[in-house]
C-alpha cells in the first residue's frame, strides 16, 4: 500500500508546479520538438557525418552511417590530479564495450573542467569555483552540439561538476542521460581526528608537518573525499533524482561491483534511447516532483548548503522555478535522518554500510515525504531506489535493501530522527536573505546576538585571529564582498577552524557572509549566501563595527539592532577592482561578474527558463 504524500510536500509541489506552468511547458515543448525530429545524425549532411565517424573503427563507422544503433555521448570530467575524477581515466573503453554489447555505440564527445575546492581553499583560484559550474554546463553543451548522439553518459562527481553537467544535459533535454559515479575512497583518518588537528594548527599548537600528515591520512587514495560535503551530496541527489543506477553512488573505486555498475550504466543508457525501446529523456525525468524529492533528500541527509544554489539553477534549466522559500517550508517537516561528518563523526562509507540511500529512500517513502510516481532511468517509480546492487559471480542483480538501519548512530528511520526538521534553513530580515545549516550546530549555539566585526576579505579575518584581536569577546563576523558579483562567491572554509577555536573557548561567535561555506560550515552558526550581496549595495555594505547583529537559526531571523540607522548610511568597503581582479585566470571571468544573478536565483550567468533574468537590487530594509 502506497503511503499518501505528506500534505506540506504535496502543497509545495503544487505551488511549484503552478508557479512554473508557463516556463515548464515552454521547456517541454522545446525538447519534445527536438525529439520528434529523430536521431540527429540522420539529418547531417554527408561531409558533416563523415567528420563525425572519421576516427572510428571500421565496424563503428558502418553502424554510425545508419540510424538503427543508438550512439551515446560520453562527457567526462577526467583528470589524474583529483582523486574523485582519476578513476574515470579507465571508463571510456569499458563504457564503449558495454554499449556495443547492448546493441549501441559510444563516443567520447568531450571533456569538462573539474577543479577542486579543497585545493583552492583560501586561494585566488577559489574565486573561479562557482563560475566553473556554468563553464562546465557550456562545455557539456558544446560536446553534445555535434548532433551525433541518441543518449549521453555523464562522468562527474564533485562540487560544481555534477550540477554543471546536469544543467548542460538539460539544454539537450530530449536525450536520455545516465550519470556514472566513480565512488568514494576508502575510509582514512577519522574526520573527528582530522578536525581536531586542524583546530590545533589554528591555535598554533601543532605545526604544518603534523597538519599535512593528518590531511594526507584523510585524503589518501582514489575516490571522492569521504566527508559529507557537496561532492557526496551530489551523488545522493543524482540517485534520488533517478539519474544514477540504484545503489551505485557510494561503491568504492576499483572493486568488482564498481566495475559491473559502470558497464551496467552504459547498457541502461542504450536501453532508454528510442532505439532501445524505453525512451527516457532527461528533461522529462527532472520534473517538479523530482526536484522536490531532491530537496527532501538534501534536507533529510543534512547535505551541502551549496545545493541551495545548485538545485535552484538545475530546476530553472528545466523550466522549474524553485525558491529558497520552498526549501524552508520543506525543512520544517522533513526530519534529519543522517549524522555524517561534519554533522557527526561517521563518513560516507559508514552511511553506506548502515543502509545508505536504499534505506533513506525507503523510510522517506514510508513517511510520505517523497514522491514515488516519478520517472527514473531505472523505470517508473522511486521505489526502484530502495534496491541495492549485488554481484553474484559475474551477474549483477538488484535486491531489496535493508528495511531497518544497521547503525542508528549514523542513519535513522523517519519515525525516530536525529532532529524533527531538516538541516538547512532560510534566514530573513533587514540584512537580507540567507541560508544556515543547523544540523551540525548544537542547539545552544544556534542563536547569537553580538556586536559586528566587519571584514571585506577573509584574509583580514585570519590576520585578526592570528594577532589575538578576536580573543575574549563575543562577536558576529560580517565577511562581505564575497558574493557572486563581487569575487565569484568563494567558499570560506579557512575561517571554520578559527571560529571553532573561539567558540570552544566559550565565546559567542557567528559569521554572516554573502560568500559560501558549503557542507563544511560545521559547528559555528553561519548565515551564508546573503542576498542582495554587498557588491550591489545590499545591506551588508552598510554594516559597521559595533552594530549588534542577531543570527537566529531557530526562528529564521537575520537582523540588526538599529535598522533605520543602517538604512541611512552610505555603503563602505568595495569588491576587488582592476588589477585586484587579475591573475590566476580571474581576469578572463570579468563578463561573469557583470552578468551573474543573485544567490537565491542560483548565482548563474544563464538567462533562466523559469523566470525573467535575475537582477540584484538592494531592498529597502525594514525592521523585523
């Protein structure tokens, strides 16, 4: 018996559908028209088509001349520097062979950049990180633009790569698309121990050698980092969106099961093309119910706050107008079911062992918090994702996953959660609209009222911390001019250990910023993604040292003591200008700074299919 959908989930979905009716219809009309024209290479002129198969093997050339065999585009983020993407170097031959066995073909259509936020933290390169998502979307679109393809295989894992690949795929929404994960590295140094060493280093109690040893013991091999940041949130969301094979997200690289799942992804991609008999266009899979499912899964798992940007941008690429208010309303009724670092001590491998996505989907479906009646690459119905892959000899099958958690310290059922609401909330008030991740913040730290200390650069904060100027006082660090139009909205992870040190000493501390902190915002209350941002005259540009600021993660409030004084002031500080915004490739992205939309519209440079092109305007601030 199917559980009725929770009334709040149903109401949010209904409003989302109504709000998106015009733009979603226009999007679907466009991709259905593209599908109706049939396999694209059949319309190519002879010279065009000959270019498309010139490098192919003779048998593939013969097949590509016709229209009966589906041809899959492989779009890869492979590089051999980044642990998460290094496994993809071996994938194309495996995928091609599997596609041929399934009656299709495959070609590597193109590559996309894959940068690592872990490497660029605190560096100028981090200012390109969020922009890279839209570059990846454009790169994926270029790869697909050759019109040689009947379906696609997307190879990507980490922060901006998966959202970018999906946005690019949605621009070819008539093509069936399967996302192919690479899996997490095996568990290394426990995350709690790593965090402790980081904090000791911030205090000057251990040196760089000890810190490097701890980091290297944590990030130690091929595969995704094992903490629950944006990369692993990506994998969970792709599965709940129905774009991964069931149970494939968190299988470690280099294992027989991982290899079998890679082959199965290509086989399934062939099967869901028109020629394969079960056409499943990606633009039809990513609909309003699927987007709501992704939001619910993000909240229930305590996933990365970066997805308050990425899910909005992904939805709008499919003609769906998702808002932060939708996320906030869902958060009030979606329980927190996972404790994965930084929300707990476990890593993603422990989550997988406890029951993983299969159990998470099972318990959320039973609670009526997910829509089951959605299209997926595995078939109609999200219940397919309660199953897990099993390798018996050389045969890959799917069997029902666990119906009880195997570790209640890591993963809980919906009727016995860690917390009654989701781990992500929206804050509003005279300082703008922001996001806070409360799942890792202890209840006694979720409300902070203290004088502001204002910084226009994260390095100024770290300098003040190092000099002892932040010792012994309660404060709210206002780190501004970090938004998408200012400097690309970098993540500010480097501030987390220092803030944690001060909080552990008994100080009441919080951070308010128009930048990002991702899934690693940790135990200190952080009002992030503040919009309108300071660079466009948002209220943060008028905050001064000593203004009493309240960050209230319980009531969802972000306010300042004297609203009318704030409104009467002229902005101070500024975003980087001229030569300050040059070097490390940043000058190449000036056009992005000039055109990027606000955080609550996805911080995208693309005109939205779901709403007029977003412009950031500073509001008239009103008292709460």
